[in-house]
């Protein structure tokens, strides 16, 4: 059975029009892709290379870091040599370093050959300087290395020249001594130092699952808690990626992804589809929320139409949205608006109404609405408001049970809002939250 064909039937193809809207958003951004050696050896690797060619055609700058675990194990078996650690996470003895150097050359050749076949410029270089890890917890790590210095100027010159840097896990120290660096760590360091928008770990493991439950969108704080309290639940071959994804995000990389590169179109679907197919880790719970700008007016109008049709939202014209655009907050995921909320002040700013709260159907019941209302309340408090009010015909339970609002009556509304309430005839429930 052909694995690639099977997965091709199960993964939704990314719509070209959907990709096009991301072109201005990601143009000239840096993506660091970490490819496991097992993925380079997999039959779907040629499709991964095609996906990378698409990224380059959209003027996305790509840095490739590859692993060698699969190839190192194969060489060790072929040469009947015992190795200290195939994955670069523990110490590296002399025999392992010799085979790792050979494996790195083999994998680099495969990657460069594949990129060349796809018409892509690429180069290897000595832009990573290593240093010995030394002794850790009483154990000499021998020929295992850490990153001593990254030649950011060199890497940026390559990227500006439309050239993909191909980075191996063998790097040289100041005096030219080869050392093996864990490729997950190396990718994380590169993402941080090159101000990458995304760090993407492509493996031959499924995306992160805990107790058989897939984790798709995960705040980094939740992942840190998982590492501290239940690290044993993280699949062994993903723990290093999880640890270094956290480090990269804490060092400034906005998003890190872990995905199964065996799936046809995995890379493009993860980047250009709102849902994605892997695990995305992001820097904080509210980073997707921002103030609306004029260009958002049409999107806000369109995503609220379903709420108007179901009579859960009061109808607002495009013109009225445009006129009050700066009073909106929007929830954005990779360039697409999936929710919105409007803040309107009364009584000189003492009272702020949270209105037009709407989340696109796919993202409902996933915490997006709660986050927007919480953020809106924090914004109201920062403005000096003493009370937040909300009017709803169908979301009474959401505001009271999820957002801790109290059900009130007309007497809890400012005079101006009470007058409008009487005129519009919607008979909405009145809820409030004292700050």
C-alpha cells in the first residue's frame, strides 16, 4: 500500500485562493524548518520539497535544519558499530561522531539534490560555531556540542540572495573540532536569532497527543505546565521538540509547529489553512487579539452576518462598522478574522458595553469567545471603566456561566443605553460585570 496516496485522500487540499491571501502577510518572513532524518528517508519527502518550493515562490525565506538519526542507525547497523545515542540528545562518543559526520554528509547531499531538482538555490556553510557541552550531572558528554555562535550576517546574506541555508547537526568549534549538536536545539536557536515567524518541526510522528487527544492550538504556558507535571505523557521522540519549541517561543519566536511530514501537503495545510493538521504552540493566550483597523471592516461585516441571521446579533451596516472600526477588537488566526467584539462607552467612560461578540462556527466552544470578552473587560478596566454591560438574546449562559457576568435589568443600564433598549424591541437580557 502506498502511504502517500492514502494520506493524500485524507488531507483536505489547501485552496489556492486561500493561500493567496497569505502572500502579503508572510512575504520576506523567515521560516525555520527542522526536518527529521527519518522524514528525509521517507517516500513523501519529495512532496515536502515541492511544498518548500511553494513557500519560496511566495517570497518566504526558508532555513532548513536536518537531523540524521535514521541514517546514523542504518550506518551503525551496516558497519556493526555500537553508538552512544542516535538522536543527539545524550553524549556522543568518538565512534558515534565518526558515523554521525558520515550520515550528515549523506543527508545534506539528499536535501541539496532534492532542492536543486525543484529549481531552488541552496548552500551549506559554517555559520554555526559549536562548543563542547562538557560535563552534565557528572557525565562527560564527550563530542556533543551546543551552539557557541551563529553568524547571523552570513545567514541573512544567503536569505537575501534567495538562497536556502542547509544546516547539518555537525558544527565546528573555534579550533575546527567537529561536534554533534541536537538538531531540535539548533533549529530553535536559529529561529530565535534570525527572528523567524515560525519554527516548524517536521517529523514522522503524529502531532502532539496527550491521552490520545490531539493538541492542535496550545498556549506555550500550557505546554510548559505539561512538561513540568506530566512530561512522561509526551511521546518520547517528541519531547526534545516540545522542549525546544518552548525555548524558541520564550526567546521571541511567535509560533512553533510540530507536524507529521508523512502526510501529503502537511506543510502547506499547516501554514495556509485556518485549521491546520499539526500542533501549533503560540506565545500567549491573547496574542491573537488586536484592535481592528479600517481594512477589517468588510471581514467584520461578513463574519457577523450569521449572527444577524440567527438573531443573536443586532444588525449593523457596513457603513456603521466602518464609522466605528476603532471600537472593535478582532481575533485573528494566521491572517483570518475568526471573531470580533465591539466596545462602546457610556457615562463618560464609567460604563462600557461589550457588543457584537461573535465567533465563526468552527471556533465556537474552543475558548475564543471567552478570551475576547476577558480581553475586552481588561481593556475596559484599563480605560478606567467601573462596569461592563452586555445585551444578549441567545448567549445568556455564555455571559453568566463562562464569563461570570450577573443578570440584571433595565435599572442597571445607563440612561442613553436604556432609551435605545426600549426603542429597538429586541427584549435582550441585561448582564453586567463590576470591575
